[in-house]
């Protein structure tokens, strides 16, 4: 398992500050670089890895430390993360001293606060057995397993790097956490992709899947469902336990846009329009991982996607602290042009009114100015802060679906506007080449799922 310690400093950790902190265990420690120099590793006797220290990140987005760590830190600030192997007790103390010394030199605070120290750690007695690096705890032919114990697991840069490595090696990423841990929306989206898995270690139930509840066991080098004799999976009792607090509601907007690939293209406009329509403000920041560190800038986002093309870009966008909102964005270069797949989630307290009256006007705005292809709006009961606990949550209930004019034309207008369900589409855009907006029912109407399934089957049918 790894133990994370984070230094949050108002000043940039320069070379001298980092060196003074890294040698907290004495001059006998060895240093090495990894991830193209973005990570410095401290090694004990015999080359045993003790601590990995990531390059400091300048976080310019307000509220990120509070969202991820529960600590209020005024932006901008520098985020320096150290990960210690818990296989060696001295390693955890060493990580705390690395961050504690940075704070002593530069000011700021440490998370968790009790980890900070400035005393020299004696690592001369550390056993030399072992190899690898603190980021990944177990690697098999089928999985890379990472044990994490922090209140909120985010899609940090190191977790994203592990994800890329596992995909390249055709392994699954499996993170193992205690039952009190929650995932951010970005981390949940990543772990929901097959074959990745969130493994929860519960003292009463053993291991279970934090997203599906299936009881798990270690077999053939990976955690997989423990199937009964009839081939069915058993759901852990801990997964169906009532939540400690009343859930809020989340409004989820999943949209796709397709643009012509030219020098004038500016990405992020559809997301910005949806954000402003539903929250009244623009996004606060964006980045490729968490903490989200860059102020919102469609131009910089577009430049990054252009540099990475033809490889896809995966991005995370957050809002201001007063309104929980987060989006994941995937930008892809295809034969049709440049596609943006956006999932925006906005959190509301229980009893707070959702802005559902803005959904149809939003669809019209995206069609007229942002090349909307499809948009599905859903509502679900879940945490207001947008994190996911390892508990049973109801699925999102679809509220409305919008189909862009190109697909309506390909399907046939008359066929598309006459689905075999009680759904009366509304024509949007140009009369000669309309888009169709399909209201699917009231918010949290469970029968809306059946309507959506019949509607999509009808739209896919041959004219």
C-alpha cells in the first residue's frame, strides 16, 4: 500500500528547497528519476524504493484543495505530492518530513496535517529486499493493483499515468480502498471502464466492487466476481446499506458535437454554453488530471488537443466552489472532423429545484452555434458533492434526448418524428433540416427508461 502526503505551499518549491527536503533521510539515500523526469524517487539500502515525489503543480483554480482534501487553501498555490511505501515504516515518516520541510522553507500546510515533520529519519536499517516503485503495489499478467487510503480518490496525474501504462500492457487497473473512501466523478468514470475495477476492502464483507456491489475474490492474478454455482454474482451486504446522509440530486448532460477540422476551430464552446445555462457561471478551470490546475481557457484547451492529435485528449473541467459541477471531455479526431464527447454533472441539495426549464433552450443554443450531434439529459439521486461512495445508487433517469439535424436527415424526418411511444418530439432549428427534441417524461420518472429504449430502437430501424 502507498501512503500519500501532500505539501501545499504559496511559493514554488525550487531546486534547493526540494533537495533539502529530499535528503531528510540523510545523504545515504539514492535518487532516481522516472516518468521522463516528472517523478523523483528516494531509494534506501539495496535500491529499495521508499518515496516518490511528483513535480510540483501550480493550482490556479479556487476550491481544489477543499474539494479533494477538505482543506481550505487560497489559490494560487503549489501542490507537491509524495507517496510512501507502507511496506517500510520509515518510508511514511520520510514522506512526512519531505513535505514538512517544504512547508518550513516555503510556508503553507501539509495534508494530512499530522504527517508533517522536520526531523531526520533514520533509514539505515531498512531491509534491502524488494523492488519496483511505490505507485503500484502488485503487478500480474492481468492487473496492476494500487492500494489507496485517502478520503477522496481523484484522477491524479500519477493515477492517469498508471492507467495509460495498464492499457498499453493490456492489463486492468484495480484500486483497493477501505470502505470510507469516495471517488471523484473523473476517477469513477475511469474505473467504470471495462476491465478496470474499484475494489473495496470491508472488514465484514471482505472484498467487493464499489460500483456494482459484486463480492470479489483474488483469482488468476486479479480481483473478479465470486460466482455462485448457478453463475450469478453475490452482492455484498455493505453495498446495500443505507447511506448515512440524505442524497442530493445530480443533473447530467451528455452531449456530442462534431466540428470541421480547420485553423479557426475553438473547442469547449458547447460545454461553456451548457455550464452557463445550468449554473449561471462559466467553468472555473480545466486540466488533464486532478487537482484541476488551469483557469478556464477554450483557446488553451484547443491548442492542447491540436498538439495531441491524432491521439485523443481526455480532460477534466470544474466549476466554482459555490456550485458543485464537473465535466469530463474527450476530444477525438475522426473522419467526420473533430468530435467532443462531454459529460457535465451538476450537483443540487435535496429539495433544491433543478433548472429543467433551461434544457430545451440549451438544446436550441447548442444546435445553432455549436454543431450539436446528440444530447441526453438525465437526473439521478446521488451525492451533491459529486463524489461516489461504495454504496448502491439508482441509475440516472433520462429526462430529454436531442438528435441533431444530420442524423434526423439520415434517418428520415417523418420516420424520426413518429416513434412508437407516447413521446411528442419538438422540431428545433431550420424547418428544411430540423433537429428533434424528445421529452421523455418528468424528472425521475422511472418509465422514461422504457421510452428511451423504444425511441432509440425506432431511430436505428431501417426506414
